[in-house]
């Protein structure tokens, strides 16, 4: 590495190719070379001499990590005449290298002030399949940094092209670059796409949206809202607060405010009172902007109230009828007009058993015993299944009445908390336990 910078300064392409061969393990070692004295050649130009020096150093200098020292004759370059024929040199090329390629990071310092050659070297090294994990991470991180450096180079062009390369470089899921390194390099180079990609892969969608709102980037905030809103519903209340935070932001948002209000209303993300409280924190939004939302909300609420009132009336009527029926069953005599057995379908003959549910049976079909007062213990066979279901439901309600943790959990997850409270109220969760005198 002693002459690396000098060679890169005068022969960048040839030196870069030599580095690629050496660090990728494709450098071919020559042996059994006959050293022929070189004749004196005419003086040559400085550039041609530098090219010749590269070729000489390639074959004569002992490179680190090599198992043997190689010596070869210089090749012809430029205006230097060939003085040694192929018959004078007997050389054998070894197909496979007999050395271990060093870590690529040992060559990084040699490419100072040679950005293009450095990028070529890094891309060539990354094409190798047998790289160590640490070497691959070093190459990926350094190449990502060089892409960002080229995109911010004042003398450079095609900024979008270099940023596209950097973006594509970190889009994969198996890129061995540490997340903190990507965030740091993206921040230093003002590469917003890099920060966004890392946060997106980490599931930090709310942070992405907040970064746009902090920078007053309304267009970016709208783009993030449309992309992440379906998966992160809480972005819509945040967007509502941001759009109405400043008159300029509200003007840039345009029709997006109506779209956000519609989404909040459809999904029930905020109560109407919460929406009004959010918009009342400043004087940006006017009542004219909220008029369609409020009109739609009030109309829907009135329709729902009218529907609930009809349901309440029907339930009250049905409850009153059932109570009167129960009172009649306990106080008034009942008339049974059935003429056929509900079990066998034959004509009813004595002895006959009648149930208050208006089903009649032959006593022999029921196979039950009648007590001295003529009463039968048991349920109607026709209604028994429904009665058993009702008893099971009632038993489950009684058992769950003491499960207040279940009620709180259901209330927390419910979208309609009033409906949940009504349901558990019917189960007896809020009943006052009876006091037993001792």
C-alpha cells in the first residue's frame, strides 16, 4: 500500500483494476520466469513512464498476503518498443490463487480524492459471493455513503440518479447495513428518503408523518397520510389538527380537509364534540368549512335516535303484553281447545295432560306420573329444548355477573361503549347483590 496513492494519481483505471483483482482473489501469480536483461530504451514521456511503472510494480513488488515472490518482465506500453520475444520468457500461470485476499477495508484509505474509482472498487468487491459478514457490511455501508457523497457533490451532476442508487441500495430487507448508520448518513446528507425507508421498515409510520408536519411539508404529509392511513387510523386526527394549524397549511391542503373529516366520521375515529374542540384551538377553520360535516352528523344522529325510540316503544309494548299474560296465567283459568296429541297426533282421550304453553298430550305418551292434585312435574316435551337453552343463557349471565374484568375488557375494545354497557346491564353485572340478614 506504500505506492497506492501515487499509482491512483497517475494511473487510476489500471490501478483500480489491479486492486479489484487482488482483493477479489483473482490475481494470477506468475512463476518460473526467466529474467532477461533489459536493453536501454529511448527516453519516454512522463505518462508512458507512469503506465510502465504500474505494470512493473504489478509484477515486481511483493504484495502482502502472498505466499511467494514473483518476478516478471515489463510489458510494452505507449511508445516503448518490445525488446523481448515470447520465446525468451517461459512462464507458467497458476489458475487458482495461492493467497488469502485481505479485507477490502484495508484499501479504503488509498482512494482518498478518487471517488469514482472508489465506487468502482466497492461495487466490484460486492459482486463476490464468498465475502465475510463483516466485510460485506463494511462494503455496503461505505458504498451507500459514497452514493450520498456523489449526490451532494457540488461539481457533480445527475443528483437524482445517485439518490436513486442509494434508495435502491437500502430498499431490500436483507441489506447488512446497521439502521443507525443509515439514519446518521441520511441525516448528514439531507437524504430524506433514507430516513423514511428506515422508519417504514421499523413500522414507525406515525414518526414519518410527524417528520413531514414538523418540516411544514404539507404535500409530503398528504402523501404519507394516503399511504399509511389505512394501516394507521390515528393519522387522520393528527392530520386534522395539522391542516387547521396554519392558514397557509390549510390552503395547501385544499380538499384534503373534507376527506379527513369524512374518514373520521365514517370510521368513528373522533366524536363530533372532539372534532369541534380540536378545530376550536385556533381561528383557522371556519364554521362554513364544518357545515357539511355537522349537517351530516346531526342528520345521522337524529335518524339513529328516531330508530332507537321506535325500538324502545316496541320493547315496552312487548314487555307489557308478556307481563299481562303472566298475570293471567297465575290468576285466571285457562281454556284448552286442542283435540289431538302433540306427540302422537292421535285424537286426545282421557287421561290427558295439558301444559300452560297450550300443548296437550296423552298421559301414556308422556310416560310420567301424576300427583294426587293432578299436576305433572316436568316441562313440555315440545318446549323443553327452548326452555333448556334459555336456562343455560341465564345461568351463563349469572356466572358472568361477577366477572367485572370481562366487562372492563369488552368496554375497552368496544367501538360502541354505550351498547356494551347496555348489554352487560342486561346480564346483571350492575345488579346490587341481595343482603342476607343473619
